[in-house]
């Protein structure tokens, strides 16, 4: 089945620094990938839709300058959290649509200290 | 119109019992209804999905029942096992094209040994 690889699985960074999260579709091409944020015991909240070769589409209330998305190839999308602050600490998950439906990465636990 | 309402929020079942989780949607344009299973610290994994042209789909111990007129669908887990303890999310989308899923709020299932 389709596999989406997400790295890193955990990252701790200092406040004010930037963190990059990678999402790769391993055995299929994905012109569109999705980035979600999930708080403890809550559902997934869509942050943005990443489109290969074009600008990402951000959901209302998501700061595009803080959460930079790049989808430079059909198998890789990256999310960069810029000037991270403790309130950005969360679980970030990417997904892409494969043949069998939407496949999710294993998530990245970001902790900003 | 984009909401998917999920209940219950939490569910405790004895080993061997039946776990039932319900979802209701509003947007009649939705035509793809997947269920995802998520373990702590991991991304959601597709469990089973259904389209509105069938009323039931079964895969192993997991069954989706779909009621188009009531705009409701449910997940039944037969012979529940402690390993099934996880958070379950229903979701819906319009078409299998690269559109984002609308998620339910999640159900935390605990299966007691």
C-alpha cells in the first residue's frame, strides 16, 4: 500500500528558531499533500493544502508566514515552522492521497522550549 | 454544512464485546466515508471506507454501516480486543480527488482485558 514517510518524528527546539518537517510519498506521486495539526485528545485540524509547483492554500486563521510550505517535487512536501514559540508545540501530521485513499505520515511531535 | 459529528467521545468495552461508534454528516455532496485508527504518537491509519452506493461494508472484524437517508454511518468492531484500544476518527470527503477530509471529533476506545 501507499506509504507516507514523515521526519523527524520528534523535535525539540528553542523558542525563536525554525524547524523543518519533511513529508515524502515513498511509492507514489502526490501532486497534493495536506498538513494537519493535532492537539492532545483532539481531532486533526487542517492547516494547509500543499500543491506541487505552486503556492500552498492555507486554512483560515493559519499564518502563512509562520508555517511555510514547500512542495518542490511530486514526492516531497516540507513544513517549516518559523520563529517557533511554545504555543506552536503540537503534533503535526501530513497526508497524501494514494490509490487506496488518503495515507498519513506518522506525525512529528514538536516541542518548543 | 462541512461538519461531521461523532459519538461517543469515549467508549469502554469488555474484551470480546462489540464496539459501536456513530457519525452523522450534513453535506449531501460527501461521497467517501473512511474510518481511521490512531494510536498515541502515531498518524491515523485507514481502517475501512465506504461509498454511499452500498449500505454495509465488512473487512474482518470491522464493519461500516451506512444510512444515506439519515446521513449517518457507523463503525462496528466485533470481538473487540485490547489491541483495538485507540482513537477512532470518522471522516468524509467529496470525491476521491485530492480534496481534504472533514474529520469527526474522535472516539477514544478502551477495550478491557
